[in-house]
C-alpha cells in the first residue's frame, strides 16, 4: 500500500499498480523510436508483425507504464 500526502492530506492511496497507468508501447526500429501511445501489451505482437511485414527492423520493444513518481506528481498537482 502506498499513500501520497500533499499539504498534510491524503492525495492518493492504493497499490502501486492502482496508482500507475499504462502509457503505450515504444518500439526501437532501424529508423528510430516509434511510439504507440494507445497500445497495450496485448497489441505488441500485431504491431511488431505489421512493422516486420513492411521490412522494418525491430531492435527493442518496451511496454510503457507510469512510475510512482509520476503518480505522486499527478496527485500533488491535482490537490
């Protein structure tokens, strides 16, 4: 359990996976990083297959998730 305090009040609380959120998918290709902000982990095979079928080299795939620091900043900014 994580509790985020702002100005002496609880701004947010919950398990880390409840406070963070998905941030899409980033794929490192021979042409640079391609970002798919609305994609989820389940979309990765389809996206990679599509890129490879177009002849694009894939070097790295990363599913992006916000950090607890991001959750803290969001909670403090909104309080």
